[in-house]
């Protein structure tokens, strides 16, 4: 049993060339990730189409998400969370470029 205390905000570099993804826990049927973005977005024309449901909470920063078939962008700010069912196509349109955007994502 690992009783070490960790912090979700530790080991975040000042500048990120690419989005930083750290798997915090992975067990049968579940994966928990910390995702750090800074001005990152999905590549043009790219849509996430995941095999698992995803619960995501935005802990710091801000982001805009688009969902296929919806005209309005979903804006997320710290404390906002949502569940994205498997195979619901979505993309990240923008993340805050002035500070890191920290997500906690649970894939199940």
C-alpha cells in the first residue's frame, strides 16, 4: 500500500511545448490522468472519439470545448466538470495561454 501524499500541482514546468499528461492511477477498467495545457488545442479537424466514458474536472485555467453536432462552444472554468460518454466526438478549441490549465480526467 502506498501512503505517499502527492500534489496535483507539483512538477508542472513553466513552459510547455506539448500538453503534459501524467497517469496518476491505472487499474482494470479505470485510468485517472492529470492533464496540463497552456494555450494548447486540438489540431485542426481532429476530434477525440474515445472508447471509454470520461469524467473531467477543470481545476485551474480555462478551456473551450466543441462537441460534434452542437453549434455552441462549451466554456469551462475552475471547478466545472462534465461527463463525456464514450464515442461522443469532441475537441479542445482553446486553453488559457496566460496560465496553465489543469484537468483531472477519469476514464472508465
